[in-house]
């Protein structure tokens, strides 16, 4: 493959990976808001202006927008204009904090899962059924300890 084709594939891979990361991040906010009884008015991939609405479910518009990098989860009353029940402003501070941390915590969890399943420990689990007792026991084993530490300055 030539350099231009390789670069194009790399750019496409980046866009897809970044899009997946944004989608998961925004889903973290979305599910945390729903768990906190905060109404989500719009769940958008990309930034407005709106290209089209995919569907409407549970009072939320799921949209695709024209500016492709990023996304958002617009909650009722997040700008302080509405303080009625179901709005972000009316929620208890602990619920608001949970909603705000939903995205970053989802990214942290996804990163931990990716690292854990790409580590040498996970390679030992591949032949086993993922949730079998034997695989869980292997997962809980401590990592091998070096029996002797050597120094390169000897």
C-alpha cells in the first residue's frame, strides 16, 4: 500500500476510534442522568447544527449533527433556566455530580477493560470460558514476583 493510502486508513481509524470514545463518554452521561431521574432532551453525535433525528425514545431525541468531532447530552435545565422536577438544576447535588462524572468514569472503565484484556494476564484466560470459576481464579492470582533483582551497575 502506498503512503497516501496508509495515511488515509490511519486517519479513518483515528476518526472511528475517537467517535467510539465520544459515544461511550456521552452514553455514560446519558445513563447517569437517567439513573438520577434527570430528563435528557437530546443525545447528539457531532455538534449542531442538526443534520437529522435518528429516533425519539423516552422523551429524548437521538440526533446526528453536522460538525463530526464530539457529541453532547443536553439535559433539561442544565443551563439553569428551568428548576422544575426532572431538571438538572432541581436534582440533588450528589445526583448532579454523578451525572457529570458519568462520562469520564465510563472512559476510565473502558480504558481499564481494554488494558486488562490486552495484558499478558488476559492471554492466560483466552482458552478458558470467560466467566468460569477457573478463569476467575486465574484472574485473581497475584502477578509473578521476581525472585532476584539484578542491577546493571555491577
